C-alpha cells in the first residue's frame, strides 16, 4: 500500500499551500486519516485528523484556525489546506492512515518551507 503525497514547496510567511495524499490500493473509506509533521531537529508531531466519513476533525492548537483537513473518499484522497503560514510551520509533512484494527500506513513525506 502506498500513500503518495504532493503539494509541498517554498512559500512566504502569510502564504498558503495545499497538501494532498492519495492512494489507489487502500480501502480508504475505512481509514482515519491524519497529518503529522517533523521540523528539523524535532520529533514528529500531530497536526490534524479526520474520521472515516469526514464528520469529525481535530487539530493541534498551533494550527487551529489556519489549517483545514478534508477528504474525498471517492478519490481516495486527503488534503491539508494551510493558510497564514508561519516560519515555524516549516517541516516535513506526512499523511498517516489508520483503521480500527490498528493497521496503519505512512506517506513518504512532503517538505514545506516557509521563508521570505
């Protein structure tokens, strides 16, 4: 099973980016989807979560009100819309899928750099 990520890049402070994570072989609608990030020299931290139906979302306090997680089960895709980006948002971002049986998969990561 492969989670393919895209959408990272270099953006100025205050700018926006949209990350995508898609899969072709995962029974996507059975998986809760998450975004995590890892800044240089730091551990991996939770960013956002969305339940299987998309009815519930959850965010880290540092991104609440700026980031939005969404999913399209028909396209087997999860997205992270990031607005009002700050230099401290610079990190490698990972999507993470987990089902109710504890089966989980990580995406390969996409780099987001916020700098002027």
